[in-house]
C-alpha cells in the first residue's frame, strides 16, 4: 500500500520501484525456500510411509493384518493432525512459529525412528517416533497458507500466488516420487538404518532451510484467536435476537469504525456484507444493553461465519471426487494384478504404475502454468485463467473420464479373458494375456484431474477463507480427502452387499475374474456425473468473498 500511495502522488517513484523490486526478490527467495522445504518434507514422509508395512512385518514381526492395521491407523492420524496444526497456527502461534515447532517435532520423530531401526529397540520406541512424525508432518495446510501469504493483493501478485499453488503441489509430488522410489530402494538394498537415516537428515535440512529464510518471509498475518469462539458468538447473538428484524440497509449493522479496512479481529480485513444467510445478520443489530460480544457482533464477524458456511457445500462435493480418486490405490491395483506384468525380463507390480500419475502431474503443472493459463486468460479475461471454481469443475469432468477409461479397459480385459482364458507363468502366477501398461492412460488422466481439482482446492480455500482462518480452511481439503477414503470404503461395502446375493459372486469378489468390476466403474462414473451436477448448482449459488479496501 505504501508504494502504491507514493506513486499515486507522483513523488519518489524511483524509491517506490526499488522498494517493490526488493520486496519481489525477497518474496521469490522465501517462496523458493518453502517449495524446497515442502519437497524435503514429502521425500522424508513417503520414504518412511511407503515401505512401512514391510518394516512392521520384517523387523517388528507383526502379522499381515496387524501390520496393515498399524499403517492404516498411523496414516489416519496423519490425516487428522493437519487440522490441529492449522488451528494452532490461526488461533495462537501464527504460521511461522507453528511451522518451526512442527518441523522440530518431525526431526525428533525421524530421529527416534532411525535410532529404533539402528539399535533394534522395542516396538514402543518405534511407535513413539512414528507418531511424532505423524504430528510433525502435519504442515501442508499451514505451509501452503504461509507461502500464499508471501504475495500481495494486487492483480499481478495474485497471478504469482496462483502459480505458487501449482508449484507447491509439484514439489509435493517430486518429494513423494523420490521418497517412494529411491528411499524404498535404499531400504531394500542397504537396510533400514540408512533407509530411515536419510529421511532424518532431510528433516534436519528442512529445518535449516526454513530458518535460513526467516529474514525473507512476510509474516504480516498474526493469530486471530480461537475461531470457534467467534463463530459461537455469532450463533448465540443471532438466536438471542431471533425476534429482532434485521434492517435492509447493511450500513445500519454494527461494524468497527475506521477507514483503514481493518476489523476488530486481529490480522483480519473487514468483509463486505452479503445477503445470504440473512438470519445471522441479527447478531450485528444493535439493541439496548448490547455490551457483551455474545450479544453484539460486527458485520465482519458475521461474514466470517457466512464464508465458512458457503465453503462447506463446495467442500462436500470434494468428498465424492476423493472417493473416486482413491480407486487408484484400490480397484486399479486389483485390475492390474490380473494383467500381464512383464516388460522384457522385468515384472512390473501393479502398484508401481501409480508413478505415471505422479509423472503426469509433473508434466501437467508446468503445462498448466505456462501454456493453459495464458491461453485461458485471453479467452476469459481472468487474471488466473480460470476462477478456482471453474478450475475445480474441470477436474471433476476429467476424473469422470478416468472412471470411463477404467470401465472400458475392464470390458476389454473381460473379453480377452473370455476368448483366451488365463495363463500361468514359471512362477505360478496367473495372468490375463493383456499388458498391464494398458492401465497407463487412466493413471495419466487421474494426474490431470489432480492438477485441476486438488490444486484448485488449495487456491480456493485459501482465497475464500476469512483472513484469520486460512490455515484451518486450507486443511478442509485434506479432511475431504480423508472422508473420501471412508466414502469409498462405504460404497464398496454397499456394492458387495447388494450384488453378492443368491450365490452370485457380485461385482467385486475376491477373484475379480468372476465379478464385474466394469459395473463398479460405471457406477462411479454415474456418481461423478451426479456430483458434478450438484457442484454446478453450488458454484452458481456461491458468492465470492469481498473485503473493504
């Protein structure tokens, strides 16, 4: 703002330009460090998690079911802790100190895991380190919000901010690729001590890099206090005044004075009144004896709750998207397990094909940022090419195409099975005479869907969240993904129960050659279409957040 005001007055323009240039360089340097840090964190995390079930079985002598449950419970905890970190950042510590604290916790966790693997300590010690890692690695929503904070609110800065979300997701996938391949190979070829020692060293490097950028970061977003309290105050005040008539003129509602656009919520700009959820406006109607914040709230405080309520339907549509997306790690692998895995003298496990999803993302991110956005900008006139809602909607359509591709491949696989049956190789494994690499297109298209929807969610939830709740709202994306996994399990359970009757093996039996996995993919495609229809209604209804300048 200072540089803009100086230039508008026509004086000291050169000083303003130099100041802006210095800020841009500082912001670029800070964002670069955050992207590298994000890559290192994900390399460490996936280097630990990808092969974890084998560690439980080989080193801790756990059975298959026990090992699988241990990994599932740990990963479930890892999905919950980001919301806790986000809440801590928005409410009390701020993003910088939350990142610092959780990075240190992750170093301690990886250190304990490495020490346990090196000295063959008791499983309790390993579990302690493992859950410290689950806590310390919960930084994704806080880190992405902190990175986005490095940019201003003018149009050019917002364009750079949109690009940051793309490269943040790119760095995440680079880390997962290196951790899930190179570090797993190190664990297999050179043992657990080195295989877990490298993630520990990378976590130390992540802390050092983050601290090195301290002087370059913009840390203008202070914690705004516990958001649940402010939300509860609006609800209570509105209920208490349920018989009070809210005025049609929003200027008559209670708001703090001042022309600087700053609200009474620390670090939060004032929000413009919207006409949705009018009942909540009663909380900002001034009546006699209104001295308590539980009886009178500001318009910004009311709009803060309205922002969250508007986000929820968009967030809910992401759950079905996530449920279809998780097929990549479940039914896609079941399908691939029946196909011919041979590539010359090598055998390619079905789970390895997910690398094509990661590679697709690594190709699509620069394509989107450098080609798609400039072209879309010419067509739409929007500074980001697409609005976040439009971008997510495109991903919904692309994922529907993925389900159709998977269904078409399953139809083709069943035809080959009917004509040629299966063959048994020298190792006694039974396969359909059809290459597993026919699955590659569906993995590639899933990667494209991620670039549109998952990155769009990061941008949307940050942009549309109240200033003092951005980390928490960014964490909604990871919560939708977790619920999508549960929704996928529920869909499978319902399908199995509904179709496996009267002696019929159903759509998804233990041997999918006896089932109809194609029908399941058609069902998911129909659910995706229905979800997209609901999303269009929500997107049309949605009102974008506006701040008082």
